[in-house]
């Protein structure tokens, strides 16, 4: 059964599908990431694309009650995955971005992971 986000806001950004798939910059139409469909409860991204465009994604299915993790996501086959069970969550294509900041909550373990580069 498809999930329905409680909140969804995109700024200068386009998603391939309703709440997942490829993430595109609307300034240059380049791919900036890939968001897995069913493995997250909250995803927030702010970025500056190499083309100069500033954009953001804010999608949530649940209220933000997650504890922030001490550890980082692990990278498996270019996907950032939950370190608890290796569930794939998101891919950030750093080569197309000058700066970014994200937070994502794993649906399975209800843990929040964050990273920031250059913002």
C-alpha cells in the first residue's frame, strides 16, 4: 500500500516520483541524488548545485521523534545505508553539488542521521 506524506515541500527541485527515486536540480536538470522509496520516514535536504541553484527537499511521513545517531551512515554500492541493518536510504551525488546538508530518519530503527558539507 502506498504511503502518503504528512508534509512535502520541494524548492527548485524535482523528484522522479511522488516521494522517491531520482532527485533533480531544476536549475540545470542534473541528477543530485536518489531517494529510496520506503526506507525513510523523514528526509530533509538543502543544497547548492554546481550550476548555482539553491534548492531543498522536505518530506515527512511521521512526526520527528527520532534520536540523532552518534555514528554516520555506511556506504554500500554508492548508497548511504543505515548502519544497524544496512537498509539503503539515499544517494547524494556530491560531484554535482557545491554544498549540501541532509537529515534522514530510518523507518526501521527510527534513528536520525545527518551530514553537512560546505553550507
